[in-house]
């Protein structure tokens, strides 16, 4: 049933709704708090959204003034105040946290260290874009200094040593960038039919990929975030409890800016018995876990491991995926389907999975939720550069250990081929020595800023088979960085060979195990073709 609006009502509604007659429409030109409050009130009212807006958010005077102003007019302050009061009642009186999912903000966080970017990108229900070390050279000195963070925890001679060490590392990186480009141009000369622009971008990316391991974790980046108020609240609570001063300082800056856009959603963050207590709880449990681990694991040494180890999986995982694939197409209960799936022959199970997967034309064609019926847990010891890319995957469980130089490093073969091995090794040695000095000074968390990205960090990734398909196929594409390509290729092999889930691995048909010389070449060619078609 469509609402009927008077001409004056239609004129008042027009600036805020993309249509006034259809059952599907979007909200525009409204403050976040008003949009969120409308939806919160929506759940407790029999009225349509547009009628609710007219009756409860535009007063009679507001309706007249909106009509007089015409399309594009801003909403009266009175309506915004009403929305804030509604939120306070729903949020505080009813305790309904879900309304905090109804307001969202685009937020830019600039000049954040690579340690801080991992904190910012922790939440699952947030969207991120981060400045990339493979497309942006870090050889400039805006304001007269290289782009890295100097932690507030440092002072005096220790700070001077930190700055001097990182400056030398950036100088080496800057000196080798043109040399690496020249090296790759000689090794991979441009074909006569290749576009100069495509070739130049490909060689540039190859040089940046090869040298990024020299950069320290203190290297700064810019992060764009889009998230709901609820996700921001959880992020701020974690950041306010973080051991790094940089994270706590950014939390304060973020809260100020977010309150300019969605103040009603973030009232609990710095309230003593709410947000402050939650942040204190996070800090206390973190420290308790560290102390307990140090006491109970004293003297234990890590075993030598491959770069990727499959540590946990379900031997019956494929059978369970088959049962799950049959569920929506049948009327049998879940446990009965599982029993029937166990009785199927391998060929019959393969037939079920083939029907479930279908003829995939590209990696974006993914099978349904049946593949979420089994999961894999990988322990990874990869370089920090690869970790920072893999960590941004959100629909999985990922945790990492403190970044140190204790697990060794990864040096690309091209570094030695180009004659840069000596400088590369020197930068890493000075990085490790600085880490030791900071740790000895009682600053173990801040010490990680000094660690070069070529050093390895231990982390685990636990994901269901559907997410594994997404991660593995995306991160093994030829244009991917060699470090994370190698990790995800190993994951694919382990699913097939170690877990024995060969049919599931076979369904990941766009996993690419080929050797690639110039990772970005095909992607740059495709981009140029798209530009030419526009």
C-alpha cells in the first residue's frame, strides 16, 4: 500500500528521499543521527518511513519552512535534536545497542604507523583502504623528514639513536630505488609492442615490492575507514586500552571528529562506568595473559617450522560440506543428511560438490554457504609486509604475536642479484640492534616500530572453506605480491594434501600456482585497456 501525500508534503519530502511513490527508496541530505533515529523509530511504529518522517521529524512549522525552501533544503535543527533525544532513550533506557549500527561515517586517519594501521583494521564489520607500499615510494621527505613515526615513549639519547637509525634505513631505500628500477629494466626489457606507461608502472611496482622489506614498521600510512557507530565504539574502546601511546592519542583524535558527525552514538566511550571501565578491562586482561604466558611458558623454544603450517582441520570436513550442500535442496534434518552423506561413494560426493560449485567463470563466482561447514587453521611465519596485506581480510579469525627480529627475515632473490644484499642486510641488522636497545630500556611494545618489514612475524588465520576460497584465489593472482602469493599457494596445497580435502581444493579453481616474473604487468595492461574503452 503506497502512502498518499499532499502537494506540500511531497515538496517537503522531496529533498530527503530518492522517490516518493515506490516501496524501495534511499535517504539523502540527512544527518547521520536523523537517518539512524528514523530507522530506530521505524522498528516501533506502524507508520511508513516517509510518513514517520513527516509526522515526527518535521513539525508543522518545519514542514512549512521545508516547503518554502524547496529541494535541497537542510533539515531544521529541531528535527536533529529530536533524533538525538530518541537515540538517548533507545540507547540508554532500552539498552538497544543495535541502533548504533544505523549511523555510519567515512573517516580518514593519516600519518599512522604500520603498527597502528593493524590496530585500526582489526574490526570485522568495517571497510578499509590503506596507502600501499607497492604503489607509493617512500623516498621523499615532507617537512624535511622521512615518513615514519617517532613514538612518544622515546626521549633523550634513545630517541636520537632511533631517528638516526631509521634515517639511515630510509636513505638506503631511497638510494636503491632507481638502481632496482634500472636492474629490472635490464632484466625485463620492454617489448616493442608494450605501452611505455604500462611498462613503467610495472617496473616501478616491482622495485617497490622488492625493497619494501627495508622499511620499518614505523613507516607511516594513510587509512580510510567506513564503519557504523557501533564498530567505531568498539574500535575506540580497544585503542584507549592499547599499550602504544600512538594508538591512545589517535583514539582521542578520532573521538573528537566522530562526535562532530555522530555524537549521540558515542556517548558511552569516555563514561567512567561504561567505556572507561570496558577499556580498563581490556588492558587488565591483556596484561594478565602476558604475565601468565611468561610464567607458564618460561624456557620453551619455538620449533623450526615451514612458512605455513596447517594446525587444525576436520578430517570429515568434505563429507560435512556435502551434507550442507544438500540441506537447502532437501527436506531432511541436518544430522540425517550427514549420515546419508557418509554413505555416498566418493564419486557421488564429487557429483554433489560439482553441482554446488557449478561452472565458475571467474573467482567472484563463489559457491553458497555449504562451504562454511568446515574450516582450517593455519599458523604462518611470514614477513611483516605480507602479514599487513593478509591481516585486512575480515571474515575470518586472525591473531598475531608481537613483531620482533627473533624469527629471521626474508630477502628477495632480486636484492642479491642487483647487488643490494649488503645494504639490505645492514639495514636489517641495525633495525634488530635498535629493537634490542628499546626492549632493554623497558619499551617492548614501542621496540616493534624499529623492526624492518622483511622480518617475519608469527600469526594464525582460521577460516571456513568459503573464505579460504576467497583469500587463496585473490591472493594468488599473478599481480599479487610474491610474499603473500607464496603463503596462500601453500595454504591451497595443504588443504588438498594435508587435510585431504581434494574436492574442496579443486573447487578453488582460480588459485594460481604459476611463476610470475613481472607481477603487475597483466594488471597494468588490463587497466590501460579499460581506460582506452572509456
